[in-house]
């Protein structure tokens, strides 16, 4: 399983994550659906390496409207995928 670092996220008009990005890698951009498939199958892990916090893994969550991507729950809101710049 390869570990992929995410530096930006694509978002739709509602702010939902639509893709994961890291412009220095050939896998980028990776659509939400493909990233979910990668994680679910164990093919790849996706991580965010924050400047002032420990790295955070990206997980697949089963929501009421289907699967989506999210970082771990913790005591800060400053390490969410929404906080990454757009790609």
C-alpha cells in the first residue's frame, strides 16, 4: 500500500470534496470516487502533512448521502480537508 500525501483539495459549489491533489505527483488530481476506491481496496493511503500538526490520515466515511472523505476527529478544526487550498 502506497502512502500518498495530499496538499490541495477540489471542492464543489457546496464545499464538498471532489478530488485530492498534490501537483508534484503523477497520481494527482485523484477524483473522490477513485480515492475512495483506493482506500477501500487497500491500494493506497492518503495523508495530509500539516505544517504545525502531526500528519493526518484521510478516511472513507459512510454518510447518509453515500461515501465521503474525512480526516480523523480530534480537538481542532484546523486540520480538515476543507482547510487545504483548492486545486
